[in-house]
C-alpha cells in the first residue's frame, strides 16, 4: 500500500439529521445527531486509510477538548499526525451540518478560529517517507512554497491538488502539480455549466497535469495531459442516504486507483463508483469492507 500525506484541514462535524430542510425562521426537531471528524483532507485520508493505505495528516490541531476528539478519530484509523502543528490556543474548526433525510443533501455552517498550516510547518516534514502528496487548495502563498520545496527535493513525488472553491491566485498553482481535482462549484463560479468545456479551458493553464471534475449526478469527466478525454456516469445508490464527504471520497478513489497503477479512465470510474457507494450509507466505515 502507498504512503500518502494529506495537507489541509480537519474539523469537528456536528451533524443533525432532519426530515426536510427547514425554511428560514422555522424550528424543527432533529431526528438524529452524530459528531464526527470532518474536513476535506481529513475525509480523504479517512477513506484512503480504510482502503488500506498508510496515511499522514499535515494541518493545525489544538489541545482543547474538541481538538482531542478530532485527533483521536484520525489516530484510531492509523493516520499519523506527526506532520501536524499543535496549538494550545484557538478553537478547532467546527462545521454545523443539516443533513436532509429526504434526499441526502447537506447544508453546512462553518466556524474557524485557527491559522492555516504554514510553509514553516511543512519544512520539517521528511518527504522521503511518502509515495504521494495531496493538498487542499487553501493558503495559496504557503502552498506555493510547499510545492516548490517538493519540486526541489522530490521531483519524482506525485502530487494532487483539490480545487474546491475560488480563491485569489489559486490558478498560479495549477502548473505545479500532476493531478488537479476540481469541484462543480469551482467550475460554475467561472461560468461553466458542464465539465468538459471547463477542463478544456483549464488545460491551457496546466499543460503537464491530468484534470478531473466531478459533476454529481451527471458523473465526472477527466482530461489527460495528452489531451485524452474520458467521461463516466454517476453510480448512485438505490437510496440516497448521506452525501456528506462524497466529494472527498471521490478524491480518495482517484488517488487510490492511480497509486495502484490504474490509468486515468479506470481511476475515474473507480472514484465514481466509490463515491456513489458512500452515498448509500452514513459515514465512511462501510467503504473498508
């Protein structure tokens, strides 16, 4: 199995399940509640760990009670937190999630009171121990310096970058990695209504990268660095139960397939199948069976 380092965020998720999404100024009863570790990078590493990989997380964590809970959730999966920066002050990022039982959709209110993981934190990480690096597209300047370090010290190391939402100058990172994974929300923020045209436009800014964009129920599209386009339908479950973390599961599926030696077309289908399977049950643990 591969040794994978993910750089990004870990949160405390407080998830309330409701019969239907409430209108403004309404009061509804939660049908269920659970508390779990969340965050894009943390979710992706969770899935990769369940698929058998040896994972490590680089992010900012705290010693306050919610931070301890997040740390325990990650460490219980065997995820190594050595690359993390630990703080005794601040509040663990918290996502308050409303999960609609009718269709599995989720609405998130996020609170954050921690600094981003910095280049200085990353500078102490031993890159020789990893087979793959995965980054969230968050702090652009720090991420650029991290990518420069990897290029100078481990030019052979495969790197994936998740682009979930628009951020100032995030496009400057596109030429620095081998795999770019885009969200539908990012493509739509640039005015695109379908993934293929979006990826064709992006390719001019990232000529050495493979590009992937998931489009929910419409499936996903990939464009290789050689100009080959691949399309794959969605594989929804019989009943949509929980879409929380489906995108992160898709990202993990792409990485898992590629590190096992699959080509891009096969990886796209594997990721779509894994994300669809995840939507059929609550949480992630069923992915490990």
